[in-house]
C-alpha cells in the first residue's frame, strides 16, 4: 500500500514537472525574456545559455512524461498484483535517486522494498525462503 501511495504522489510530481516545462516553453515561444541572452559576456556564453534552456526543456518533457507513464504502469501493477512490478519499482526508485529528484524518498522506498513482508506481498523469494 505504501508503494501505491508513493506512485500516486509521484504521478502528481511528474505532472507538475510537465506543467512547469509547458509553462517555460510557452513563455519562451511567446518571447518572454526570463533571462536575457544579450546580458552574457560572449557569444559562446549566450549559445551555452540557449543550449541549456533547450536541454532543460527536453529533459523536463522526457522525465515528466516518462516518469508519469512509469508511475501509472507501476500503480497498475501494484493494484493488480503483477509479478513484474517489484523489479519495475526498484528501477523507478533507482532512477529517482540517480536524478537527485527526491532522493531521500527514493532511498526510503527502496529500503521499504527490502522488508520481508513487502517481498512476500510481491511474491519475491528471499534467500532464506528456500530452506
């Protein structure tokens, strides 16, 4: 149940990432200057600034949409007690940790997945379960 609640919460987080990215792209397309390119000291610095903005837009869309989809699939797997969801959850939380997005929650979520009762709920065998 804890993992399902976390997936629903993080579905909302990914929705906020998408909304923020959409707002930033919309402001960029509309020509709203959030940081003047002309204020940079050299053309190379201005080009780096533009590249950084576009790369941030790209990452926001990919991580926002990809993460939202991943949360939805994980939520479905938890709800329907699918066998693959345990590994998918471990992968999702590892990505959360690697991207430094809410990494303390990711560490706690992975620690939660290692508990024997949780493994039993996901039908994951433990080394001592075959004795």
